[in-house]
């Protein structure tokens, strides 16, 4: 089928591929409330099949790239699964920022690592907190140094060496009245 003196064409070739050739954009514009439907296990391929977008028979949506997959947008890109579902990123596959110098990745032992070439800032909105549950600690130096609150709400600092409280010059370490330091 040709349109506009053969510059626009829909044609099946000798390999049974259906080709749409156009001298300009190809617009798929169904009526309002309708969709462009692509069946399961049928994909959109780019660059001689090395790049592919496809939903499989398990309802997984797969983006396969022969190289980097780049999402360019002039607006926010939202990954929003249905309620109760997640955006899953497999172990040893990370989210990278700033040319791979900043990275969030779970390793094969299910440890979540944040790798950064600079400071890591955890900055909740004003009056909001960073919550760390009881019996979940902050560890330093391969687990030999630890800050953790236990199941009885005791706050524990465990250290394999000295614990130094070093306020800025002219400042104090303040302990409120009726709050003591206990030993033994």
C-alpha cells in the first residue's frame, strides 16, 4: 500500500516482515480510551534485533539493550508498579549516577552498598527523621564498631577501640540533669 506518490509505504517483504516506510514521523493515534496493543512475546525491536522491548508470558516487561539503555525525558520518569508490586533490581545490578562514580547496588550476599566519590547526605524534609529500627545498627570498620538500639530501647555503642566525643572548640558534650553515665 503506498501513500503520497510512493514516499509512504506498507509492504511485506520476501522474508514475511511487514515494513512501514515513511518520509516523516509514524504516528499511532487510537481514539481516546483505546490503546495500541502488542501481544505477549511480541516485541518492538531496534537496530537489527539487538535492542528489544517485550512483555513475556509471565507478564514481565523486558527491555533488552545491546548497549546502554538511556531514558531521555523533558519531564520526570516515574516507575510506578501497581499497589503491592515493586520495581525489582537484581543483585549485582546497580543504579548509577554521575558517570558510574555514584552507585547503589545489592551484592550477591544481599548487602546493599552505596558507593560514592563524595559525601553521602541523608536529608529528610524539615521535622522528619531517618529511622533505623531496633536491633538494626550502623556499623563501621567491618562490623567491629557499631551503634545500635536494642529491643529494650537501650542505645549501644560497641567499639574495638576508644570512643571519642569531640565537640567543636568551645563547645561541650551536654548530659541533661537526672541523666547519668553508668559503669559496670
